[in-house]
C-alpha cells in the first residue's frame, strides 16, 4: 500500500510553516501528475501540520477555500504500510472444514470469519485446525463438522490501519498466532503478520520551514526525509541518501515555494497565491524585517499580481486577521516581551510591543499605564517603559510610568503621563533604548 508523501512544517507552526507545506504539496502533486508516464500512478503528497492553525492562517485558508491540513503528531510507520490485504474469509454459516479447505487452497495465516454483513467475528488459525486434526486422527467423530464460529481462536488480536507498528510489535510477537487482523471499524481490511515487521517501509517526509530535529515531527528518525525546503540555518537533520535540499537565505519558505512554481513552470492558482503571499508577509513583517530581500519583494509583487491586490495592503489585512491588539489581555500586550535592566542600584523594565495598528494600541493607553504601575508596585522598578513599535511607520511610541526623568534625560524628551512620545526611527530595544538608558 503506497502512502502519500508527507509535507510538514515545524512544531508550533506559524503561518509560513503551514502555508509553505500546502503550497509545496500542491506543486509536487502538479509536477508528479505532469511527469507521470502513461498509465503510471503518480505519487501523492499530503500537507500536514503539527499544531493549531494561527488565526491569520485559519482566515486565509477559509477565504482561499483550502481545507486545513490534517493534524498529525508523529511519522512512525503505521500498520497500513505493512498490512497484507489478501484475505481468506469464511462466513459464520460455514464449517471448520470449509475454513480449513479455504486456507489450504488460498494459503495464508488466518481464515477470517465474517457475519452476513461482512463484519468481523473472529479468526481461525492453522493452530486450531491442527488441534482438530489430531482429535480426528485420534478417532473423534466430526471434529471438522462444527460451525466455524465455534472454532474461533481467541488469541488473534485486531488492530487499526492507523495504529503504529511500534505499538503492536510486542503483542504480535508474543501472540500464539503471530498475526493480527486489521479492521476498518468492523470490516476486515487485511492481516499483519509478525514476519512482515522485519523490514518496515519508512514514511517519506518533506520538511518545510525547518531542518532541525528538535523542531521536527516525532518519529523522524524512523522516517525518510526526501526533501527539505527552508530559509533557516542548516541544522542537524541528516539523511541516508542524497536529497533535494532547497535552502535560501530569504524572507520566507513560502517565497522559495513560489520560486519553485516558476522553476517547474507550474501556474500558481489564486488560492495558493493568497496563502503564499500571506506567509511571505507575516514572516517578513510586511517586508520590513532585516531578513526580507529584493527576491521577497519581487515575489510579493508577483503573487499580489495574481490575486489583484497591493502587497502592503494585503499584508496589513493579514496582520489585522491576527487580531490581538484590541482584545489581547493587557498583561500580555505589555508583558509578553519585557526585559529587566539594572540601573545603578535600581532595576528598570523596558517592554516592547510590535504592531501594524498603532492607533488601536494607543486607544488602550490608560489600561497600559495601569499595568505598568502594577508591575512597578510588584517589582519595585524605578520606571517601566513600553515601546509600542509601529513596524510600518518605523518608529515607537514611548509610554512610561514611574520615574520618567531618567527616560527624558536619556532621550532629551519630555515624556509625560499622557499621550506618550513618538520616537521616529527607534525600533531596537537593545541598541537604541536600553543602551542609552544604561549609559546615563
Ligand atoms: Mn519561515
């Protein structure tokens, strides 16, 4: 049974990890279909994910009418990969003699007994038959004339095609029959025999947006990585064979996927362009991140052209889907990215919140000040400063509580208890803010 090749991003997936997986699986399926020889069945590729959809991904997928990738938690080999689908079946109305005859004729480890609906009742094993043969040889009359249902071997287990081989191995080894019946609900699909577990085919996996084992799906060591598409540093995933390893130091894995469509000469449909552009924009913070390259800009233009949108406008709409700024708990908005710094004998707190919607954040100024006051009271900071960084406008609004004179002196400003102060060009807490305060 050939299983689809899995295309998977990292654990705790972000928009790029999921979108690149969907886009790349789409491309691979299109290329496989195009390149398949006549009458040959092309391999299939399935995008999957290792965690919940980020809110913006959920909305873009809905708009693009693309189903969410299946959630998985490992790539250990499954029963479906080792199952034998030849079945020797007998009906409950038949006798043990009929079962023995069928097993003898077709060969096999088990005769599967099904009821009138085709539902699984049990299995008859060669062991049962051998025991009866001895009884018959010893002179027992009609040892084989019993209804097959009375000769069922209770030691035969049942498993599901999705069960993991590693979970069934031990029981199968220990069982007298050394064979399990694979059931889909109550319908028998096949059998799995202990000797089939000697050489279990590995699941084939394409990694996108990561190439480090600790970020990767569980069971990777028991799988076969067949390709990697990534824009991070080269990590520690190693392979037994040469593979296609597409690594580029650019803004997003989705950018690389878009470039691959062009290289393969496959048209990017509107739906795929939407998710790739969305991921390109979130990963590069609307092309403002230092990781964004001219290639990302060019690809963003091209994808935006396909969906008939302005790249920046589309990027902003994706960031708005993330929501958050209006309804994020205030402790999170202020505290999620906050750092303490020593200042003489005191400690100060400098927090940062990045946004594409400054006005919404500033609309919560009184809540922000109350939260800063609470943190000062709790930890005894000399002051607490929140930098609300507007990524697009490329500057930060300073909101400070506590001893503002230190902040005012460091920056030559007059930050008050109301409105805060706009600091154009100030984006880096470490280089542009903490350094100045600590230099006092
Ligand atoms: Mn990424």
